[in-house]
């Protein structure tokens, strides 16, 4: 399975727990991506904590996550996100 993990207010609420869960998901053969609405220029913190733990970090630049990921020719099976409406909706800038 391809699994998307949100960063802000999801991963950041308990990084130690999420690190353990990401490790477990990978041991079971799943691929974990971080999909965040941040701009790439806002990614230093995300990269610092997750670049070596997940397959890829995807920055949507405030675009709805599902459409953006599909444009990258990637399909997500499970979304883990504290604000699920941003999976299908753009953020108002």
C-alpha cells in the first residue's frame, strides 16, 4: 500500500510515535510518503525530520493533496491527515 502521512499537526503532534509507526509500516512492505500543503521553500524542518524515513516528501504548494499527487502519477491508498478536507480541497491563500 501507498500511505500518505501529513506533517503539520499530524506527525508533529507525536514524532516519536509516528516514527515507530512509519518503521512498522515499512517493515510490512508498505510505502510511506509525507504529503504536505507547504511550499517547497518551507520544507527544511520536514526534510530534517523525515527525509531519511519516508519514500518521498511531496509539497503541494497549498493545492489539494489528492489531485496534486495524482498529477505526479502516484496513487495513495490510505491518507493520514488531521484536516482531511485538504486532501480534496485547495487551501485559501
